[in-house]
C-alpha cells in the first residue's frame, strides 16, 4: 500500500499539554499545543453541492481523539499529504469527541485535490487555532446568526452549541442567504434546526431557480422578517467580507452595539500560530488574534475588510 507521508511533525503525546483548553474570547489564542499534528482518517464524505463537500474526520489515535478540544469559531490546519495545508473552520459540535466535520469548497490546489480523495484516506490536522465566539457571554440574550454562502460552515459550530444549551438563550434567528437555491448548504438539516431546536430559520436567494418558492433578494431584506430587541441581541456574521460591512451597518442602525457583533475574518495563512506573519493585518495576527473579532475591533483595523 502507498505510504502516506506527512509534513507535520509527529510528537509524543503529553497529557499535561492538553490541559490548557482553547482561549477565552478577546485574548490572544494560546498556541502551545498547535505544533502537533494529529493523523486522521476520513470516515465520511457528503457532497453538498458541485463546489462543496462535508468531510467527516476521525483522529486515529484514541488517546489524542478523546483529549482533543476546540471552541466554536476556531479553525484547523488540514494537511493533505503531498499537496499542502489549508486553514479550515471546524464545522461540527465541540461536544462530539468522536468526529470532526469540515465543510470545504473547491477553491485551488489543495482543496481541489481534497475533492478527489475517498473515504478511508488519511489526512492530518494541526490545531485548534484562533479565537472563538463568546458563547458564554451570549447566554441570557437573543442570538442572530447571519450567514452568506459558505459562511454557514463556521456558523455551524456555534449553532450546534446553541442547540445543546438552548434553554440558556432567548430568541434564536438564523438568516441565511445564497446566490441561488442550489447553493444553499445543509438544507437537509433545516427542519431539524427549526422544529427540534426552536430556531427561526429565514432563507433568501439572490436569484430563484425552478421550484423555489422562498424569498428572493439580498440578505438584509430578511431583517424585515424578524422583530427582536437588538439591544438584547448578539450577532454572529459569517460570509464574504463585502457582507460584513452591509450587514453590520444595518445592525448598527437597528441599535445593536458593535461590540456584540462578531465576524470571522479569512486571510491567507501558513503557520496558523503567529510565526510566519502571512496573515497580518497591520500589527494584528488574524490566526491568533482572530479569526473571530468583534465588529468594533475590525472597523478600527485598517484594511481588515
Ligand atoms: C480561518 C479560516 C477558515 C477557513 N474556513 C474555511 C472553510 O470552513 N471551508 C472552506 O472551504 N474554506 C475555508 N477557508 C478558506 C480556505 O482556507 C481556502 O479556500 C484554501 O486555503 C484555499 O487553498 P487551495 O490550495 O485550495 O487554493 P490556492 O491554490 O491556494 O488558492 C486558490 C484561490 O483561493 C484564494 N485563497 C486561498 N486561500 C484563501 C483564504 N484563506 N481566504 C480567501 N481566499 C483564499 C486564492 O487567492 C486563490 O484565488 C478558511 C480560511 C481561513 C483563513
Ligand atoms: S498564519 Fe503565520 S502568523 Fe498567522
């Protein structure tokens, strides 16, 4: 059988290293464990659209698997041997210690190669990296999750978190937009989110396709459908950078404080741990100071969006 070669250094596992969990929000992430690579096998692949697939990964070593922890909003460096590494948001529940899910869009060299692998293939991960959404601080308030296109991928982990702690939150609304209906991801989970978890899901597409009976327009049009007290609401906004300004300015006009709006920034990354400077915006490292930022900080970060 072809031997799989990993670039990521393998190290002896030290249980004490695992004791430090992921960082608290608004604190630069602790990077002490992130140099370690974990070998994983791909246990399931779901084709979501022509451009996106959901990969289910299982850390092969049972001890590493049971000790691996992350917080909603964090990302991994995913290595496909022979091709390279890419930063990808963790898209599954952080209470699931058996599997990790990554929703990946075919974009270039590594992600296109990932689209050719099959179940049983081996990959490696480093991480988790970066800051997370302040889920504990949000408790007791309403939450508004707003996603455009692939932005639903990083938004899934906080959504799972809310599902699992549903009684801690007030109204939970998800506004999700895509260019066309066939690009809406995770449609098979919509009913579960709405019916079991009392989440109000609102979808919209820019352009209808045959059979679409839902709304057509821009994501901000969906604000007409919700009536919540914005002063008692936190928002998580994930999507293309152009969406941040439009959506967050809208939320600002509706009265939501900017330090209660959270966005996840994407930059080219190499090390993921504050060493290579590849991801810097001014003096800010997107990989360790972010990727999750409150909108107030991002607004004051030159060229961030
Ligand atoms: C914190 C973080 C989380 C991410 N989460 C996800 C995710 O959950 N799912 C997902 O599909 N993608 C995610 N991405 C984007 C993903 O990392 C890139 O699509 C990937 O690195 C492209 O690698 P490639 O080798 O396939 O493409 P390349 O051949 O390197 O590049 C192909 C094209 O993609 C652009 N590109 C490459 N990297 C990035 C980037 N980081 N941001 C924006 N454009 C880029 C290039 O400019 C080029 O136009 C995330 C990025 C970051 C920084
Ligand atoms: S990716 Fe290397 S410093 Fe951020």
